[in-house]
């Protein structure tokens, strides 16, 4: 059972790596983003998407922690 879980995890990780690799190889066109008058450097679409995903994965939990902290403080004041 333990070995089966390891094998399934290995297969899942391998499939995820292959999916990311296919995504990167299929999206090599360069784009330049314009935000509030600031023009970014020309980067491949895949890199822009992966950077946006990673930034979202960092910002989401930080915002959740920050907002949850305020809610916990207001509950403590009510008790």
C-alpha cells in the first residue's frame, strides 16, 4: 500500500512536470505588458503566466492571514 502511494505520487508529479513543460514549449511568443503607463520587458507568454500564478499563490494566503487576523481581533473584543 505504501509503495502504491509512492508510485501514484511519482506518476502525478511526472504528469504535472510534463504538463508544465508542454505549456512552456507551446507559449513562446513574446509579449510586453502595459500597466498604468509602465511597459514591462518583452517576455514569453508562458513566463508571464507562471509569474502571475506564483505571485497569486503568495498574495492570496498573505491577504487571507491579514484579513483573518482582523476578524479574530474583532471577535476577541466582543467576548
